[in-house]
C-alpha cells in the first residue's frame, strides 16, 4: 500500500522509475524536431529550465504545505 509502515514500496518506485525513463526519452526524441525549427538552443534550454522550475514549485506547494518546512536551516 502507499502508506505502509516502513515507507518502502518497491513496486510503486519501480513503476515511477520506468515512467520517468520513458517520459525523459520521449522528451529527448521530441526535442530534435523542435531544434530544427527553433535553432536557438541556449534560449530553448533556458525556457525549458524556467518552465521546469515553475512546474516544480507548483507541485512542491501542493505536496509540502507546512511553511516551516520551507525555511532554510543552517544546521544549528
């Protein structure tokens, strides 16, 4: 189950890992035709990173709702 006592679910983890590998390889295949029509590779990479961080922040805001968890701690 998703909430088992030890926090380990190898089946779900393997499914996520395989899904990640497939989606990443699909993204790399889709980049080739985009770069043929849009040859500015640096700005394309910048757009990719920008929208990736926006996606990460939106997902992270829904996953971690405790504002104390977002504070930076310096180990003391």
